[in-house]
C-alpha cells in the first residue's frame, strides 16, 4: 500500500480536526469571496474558528477575506412563501495563487470541507465583467470556466488520493444548481446572467489586449480564484455552483482605472442582494 503523501496527510489532519470540532458536517459549504464575508445575516454570532487554529489551514492575508470558518442553521423564507432551514458552513476567505500559494494550498480548504463531509460547494467571487451590455453589481452564474492560471490541483502529489487523476470536466458546475440559482433570482426580481469565467493568476489586473483575447475565447467574466477550487471539488465528486459578483468592467472596456478597494466597495454595495439569493438557493438545493 502506497504511503500517503505529506499533502494528503495535511488535508486529513484538517478534516479529522473538523470532525471533532463539529461532528456533523453541513451538506453545503459557501466560500465567501472579496467583500462578501460580512454580508451573511448574523454571521458574527455563528460558531466559528479561525483558519490559523485549524491544522493545515493558512491565515487569509487579502483585504476583504476574514479568514475563518463559521457554521450555523440558516432559516429562510423561500420565494413560494414557505420556510426552510439547513445547516451551512461558511469559509470567509480563501487562499490565492498570487499570494505565493501552490495549487495544493489554494484548494486545501475546499478539499478539507469535502473530506469533513460536505457534499456541495458554492464558490462566490468578485469578478471583472467582459460584456459592456451587462450591468455592474449583478450576479453571473458560472456555467463553465477557462483555467488560465498555469496551475492544476491534480498535478503531482496534490492530485494523489482524492480520486481520478484525469477528471472529466464536461459538466464541472452542477446544471440543476445553476437552474435553481436562476429561478430564485428571477422569483425575487433580480436580473442574473450566466456565462464563462476566465480564471487568471493575478495579482495584476489584465491589459486591454488580454481582455480582448478573453472575449474572443468566449469568456464573460474574469477573476483570480475559483477555477482550481472547482477542479478539486469535481475530483472529489462534490456538487458545485459558482457565482460571480460583477464589480467592474475589464481594462479598456470603459476606460476606467482598476483598484482593489473599488472592487471591494462595489462588492459590498450589492452584497446584501447577493447574500439573499445565495442563501435562499443554498437552503433549498438538493445534494
């Protein structure tokens, strides 16, 4: 029997710790991206633990990422008027490749969630919009992605022990979940788009030439996260949804300069609407 890699042992240490900290893992985990960490109602009152206190986790170092795990029963009123409750885990923040993390470190938290017992992952992010006919502040359901980070969580020891090495990505994002997000947004009267997310390393924003290339390749939004986490979750057989908050237009599309604080401000401005749609959908999803 092949000995476990150091990386696999680290993920196992995280999930073993979480099973003791909170024995009954929630079915759903929501990864809260830039500007969204404080948008969930009563999140400060939930059972919580800092990333730095979980073996194998790394502290979040990017503005807008709180860096803790929270768990609570979430009760919502669905668009049809009925009330429903579900326990949900929230990862407030994530690790990015542009911080110097390798692919395994980027997806460590998501892998630990699924190893803990989570069956479905909702990945949220702030993203640049590549379609000038779309309104900023709206949500885009990720129907597919293009991984241009130059990294994969399936390479080397990072891919060992979590499932097939060669993972089919034909339907990475769960189609029934995409439909449920769209139905919830429409029922609540919110415009929502769907499209292809272009994942880049960062941390610089894109040049106008790069934005034109992405448009030519069929992308509708661009960001510095999500794609590696989706690949890792797919390998482990979890259901996946990806949701982008469109915070700015890509470079050269509207001739504005881009700044991370502006991205966070726009994300915060519309975060309540996004949180409402995400929570009402998450509570009702089938896993």
